[in-house]
């Protein structure tokens, strides 16, 4: 019986290898081939040029388990963490790919075989969505696989105002490869709130999307016309944590092996007895994204990718504060993370000292202003007229105490309040001078590591910084 996340990852790779797929390693979270993309957010990212025909490989079928971060840019699940059972900032996406090789029929057959034969999932708990006009996919699901028609749901284009997008048409960009999707959902049972995809209650967590099959079928031109691709392709993605939850008979991703062990380690460190506390889940999520981002060379900073990392770290520290953490705790979670994931990702253990050090520096810095910032924020919240924290107050917390606006928003949201984001942006613009002073909260890691007695760090010149540092730590 395949149960652990590690076994599932392996079973997936083995299954597709047995169908002549080349096993390809996960690529970096920092996309090497796409400057417009903040982080690698799907398995297909490393194959983008292959799909576009700009790069040739020696194989036409591939399978991977890709580390992904969705905490900014087009896919941002940061605000969902702690609120849904299924979203993380960092997760692993299992995917199989066909570069002009097999298409819809085999993509669907393989996926179904893996779920119902290899994993032995009960067919009656699965339902699928297709793009509203994709009769070809309907026929494969209905006639070849035997899914009852009422369990094949046609989904149209995005409905405005919906919290989660459920548009079943995928495109790489405004032009280029695009095509319909078919998604596979699992019904976790009546006791959980939520409705099937396409229904008004779909945002609930009863029916959880586990796998997205993308059929790259057309090439969209500048004028919007769509030309059928001579060799259509396939790109799929299934969240390892979501399929693990099903195989481990739990509802929430946070109840699976990897997370339970991390949550227990966090609880022990923070002396928290409530293992279901939301803050423990958030911290366990954040230690994964932060550690892996650092492994892939992202350094905390006040802009771009580095600022996303810093914001996640500060959110984790704030949740620790909420649990009344005594002292710095976040960097101490790197070791338990390595216990869980070190085997699949040896680079984690190789870079342990670097990750811990960087997280610790961030903790020390933010720790200096966090208490006072929280006091001010409590004061603001208790004297609030209405339900919105003013842009000026949000800005003051940012400028004086190093509170990123999204962190203030996160705290406000816990109390059913919100922040004036526009007002904050205006205050930022108006006081650019002062905002620049906020960079005093930044750290020059070059300087820090240079003065560290344990390293012979002599500075770095390229952005593949952590690899450089590792060499120095090991030397
Ligand atoms: P959802 O609708 O639940 O937000 P999605 O449609 O945004 O998911 P896709 O972009 O289709 O997700 O990604 C493919 C698969 O990756 C999903 O079916 C899911 O299993 C997994 N996945 C996506 N986002 C996350 C996340 N934030 N955390 C964990 N797994 C995820
Ligand atoms: Mg999503
Ligand atoms: Mg979806
Ligand atoms: Mg999807």
C-alpha cells in the first residue's frame, strides 16, 4: 500500500517511467529561462522552451516532481495558507509531459490508471471537469473511461468576482500555446462543507482538485485567432500533498506525514499543546518555502524575490509571536525539515548552516522591532473607527517597525478587519525618501558572512549566492 509522501512521489515517477517517460529532476525555484516569472510555480516551467519548440530534448515524454512556490505574481496562495485545507506557499507538483507525443486520450488514460489502479482510489469518489466545449475530452471520460456523465462537469471561462479561478482554459501567455484543461477532483465527504466545481459552494474544501491535465492544442496569434498545433502536447500537475492527504485518509494537507512531523516539532519548540492551531500550520508551511528559496539562491531583501522571502519569514515570526515564542525559533525548524525532506532534496542538508544563519539574522532583526510594532498595531486596532486600517498607519508600521503591508493585513484579517492598500501605496510614493531609510532593516549578507568567524567568506559576485556560500562553509 502506497502511503507516505515519499512513496507516493516515487510511485508516480516509477509509473510514468514504465510508460517510457524520462525522469527529470526538479529545477530551481528561480526560473532560469523566464525573467518575467517570480518563482517556478508549476512543473512545466522548466519545459517551456521545449513546448515552444525553441529547445530540443532527446526525449518526447517526461515526468518530474517539481518544487513550486506560489507566493506572488500570477499564482499567489500566500493569503490562502492557514485558511484552506489545500494551499501551501511551497508544494511539490507531480507532472507528466508529452512534447508532441501522446495527447488527450493517453493523458487521461494514464492519469486514471495511476489513480484507480496503482493507488486504488475508489472511482465513485472522483469527478472530473472539462472545458465547456471540449467534447473530445467528454467522450474519452464518458465512453473510454466510463465516468458517469453527471460526474463530468463542463466549466466555462472565469466568472468575475469568484475567489478561486476555475477557468478550464490554459494559456502560456497572451500568445503562444494554449488549450483546454481537464481537472480531477476528489470528494472528501459530506461532512465537509463545499460543493462540486462550478457550483456556488465550490470554494469549500469538500471537493478538492487533485490533478490538472492541460491539453496544449492551439497556438494563439496576436489577433486572437487560434491555429491548431501540428503536434499537440500535454502538461499535467498533481499536488503531492493533496494526493498524500487522500492516501493517508486525512482531509487537510496539514494532516499528512510531512506536515504533522513539522507541526509537532514547531509545537514542541513553542510549547503549544493545540496541534491544530492555525499558526502552527502557517509556520510549518513557511519554513518549507523559506528554506527552499534560500537553497535556490534567494536572499531576503527589500525588493523583488528577496522581499517575498522576507515577507514570508516575517509572517512566520509573527505567528510565533502570537504563540508567545520565547526567543528565536524559526531557524531551529530547518533541522526537522531536513528530517522530513532531506532524502528527496539532499541540497537542503548541504546548505543547512546557511539557511539557519540567514533565518536567524532575519529573526534577530525583526525581533528588535516586532514587540513595539505589535503594541502600536494593537493600539491602532482597538481605537479603529470602521473596519479599515488607514494607509498612513500601515505605512508607519512598515517604515518604523519593518511590518510589510501584507503582514499588517494578515493580522487585521484575523479580526475581520482590512487595510487601506491604496492609501499605503500613496504613502509609500509620497515618502519615498523615508521608505528608503527602511532599508536599515535590510542586511548586507555580504558583510555579515564576511565577518563570520566560521566562514572564510570573501564576498560574492554572482546571484547564485548560496551555492557559493556552501562551498565556503564546507571549505
Ligand atoms: P486550486 O484551484 O485548488 O487553487 P489550481 O487550479 O490553482 O488549484 P493548478 O494551477 O491547476 O492548481 O496546479 C496543478 C495542481 O497543483 C493542483 O491540481 C493541485 O493539486 C496542486 N496545487 C496547486 N496550487 C497548490 C498550492 N498552493 N498548494 C498545494 N498544492 C497546490
Ligand atoms: Mg489556485
Ligand atoms: Mg483550480
Ligand atoms: Mg487547476
